[in-house]
């Protein structure tokens, strides 16, 4: 029979709490009762992120300038990342998602790559641009939504005559938190001879969004006429489209989900927390978790809302309440 000697009790001689704290710290343990600069729990949500609004009319000229001053040799994806302006953050738009305005010039190609992060595009202005996703060509026409679930090869091209503009969204902040990062360049550089697949689930055409909205219920006082076009292939990004008539106002709400609104048509005003955003085509604004959100459409409006709602529901954290 083998007898192992018990570990030496180095705490036996400790006589006061300060001595105990110093001793246990050496074992990478922290007493839970010690006050911290940032407590471990608090009474109600305090998002580290703030409500913020980007005006497409201001940023579009910068994308045009980028098309002039930087080529695809140096910036294959010519984009501006929408950074939530809070200390210590250099890219995230919300706690879990990052958005960016991206642009491509006629004749350009952005070579194929893939990454663990789920990604999608909402097309703001385009005639003739396209994404090749897993070898299939997907038109990117104004109002379309194109998906590239994590691990999908994707590259972009443009056969049209005018510069094209879209909004990208990825769950990259979440990937940074959970750390399953992978990226890979396509061995061929570009997926050649891609053919269109009209039945592809990777493209939600503008026409399809409008047709689904026309059949949707419009009695929801908080969100108005809404469809959920989220994909099972990318569960971290909830994708909803809202269609509001001119003059419609919502019952203000608070939701435990981080939202990015992208305006695809019309204009209006939204109060998010203590901010007031007057939005128009192509604008993007953020409603961080638990902020009060009140919308009024000035013109007939179409918005796409991207959020971590489904993730919050999976975790059992989601709440929605009238505010
Ligand atoms: Fe990508």
C-alpha cells in the first residue's frame, strides 16, 4: 500500500486576514470578499458601449476618396470600420458585432478568403457587383442581403459601371471573446467560373425581403411590420427587416440585446438612450443593450436590424420590456 505524504499546510501559522490574502494570492486565488475597482456584479445593465450614429452622406465621400487614393493591391477590402467611441475600443460597433462600410470599384476583385467569424452584407448602392460564396456567384444589388457563414469561402467582384457600396457585419468581437479564430486565404486566390444559383440560401434578395414584409403582421407596437430573416447557418447574428409607414411611431422599449440598425430606405428619427438620431438612406445607428429605443418614421422606411438577440435568448439573458 502506497502512502503519499499530505501537502504541507503553509496556512496553519497564519493569524490575520491580510497575511491570508497575501499567501493565497501566490496560488492565483483572490478572495471574493475583497472590494474591486470593477465589481463582479451590479444591480442592472450598464453597457460599456454607447448609442452612436454614422451618416452615410458623410462617409460615402470618404469611400469615394478611398477608391481614388488606395488600390486593391494595398487594401483588398476597402472599408471603414464603425468603431463605437468608448475608451479602449478600437473596432467593435457593439459588444458582439462589428460593422463597416465597404466599397468596390468597377472591374475590381477582392480575392477569396474564409474565417471562423460569421459575416454578412447589406447592399446600400450597387448595380453589377457580386459575391462568390463557396464557388457560387451571388448578385449584390441594392437592398440585397448576402450571407457568408463562418468557414465559407467568399470574394467580391464588380462587373457594373458605378462604384458599389455596402454595409458589412461580422461577429468578430464575439470571436475575440470566445477565441475560435481561424482565417485562410483561398489557395487559388479567386474562385473562378462561379455560376449563379438562384436557390442559394446565401442571398436574400431585396424583392424577397419586400414580398415577405408585404405578408407580415404589422400590429407589433414595439417593432412594427417585421420579418426575421436570420439564418440557421449563422446563429450569432439575428437579422430582422422593419418596414414603417410615414408617421408611424413605436411604443418605446428596452431590450437585452445589442442592435445595429441599417437604413435601406426612407427617413426618420430615433431616440436611443439620451441621443436623438435623424436618419436617412444608408445610415447606421447603434442601440446598446438595455437602452430605451423610440422610433418615428418621417417617410416610408425600410431598416434592417442586426443584433445578438438570438444569442441572448440561447443564454437565457434576453429581456424585452416597454419603456
Ligand atoms: Fe471576409
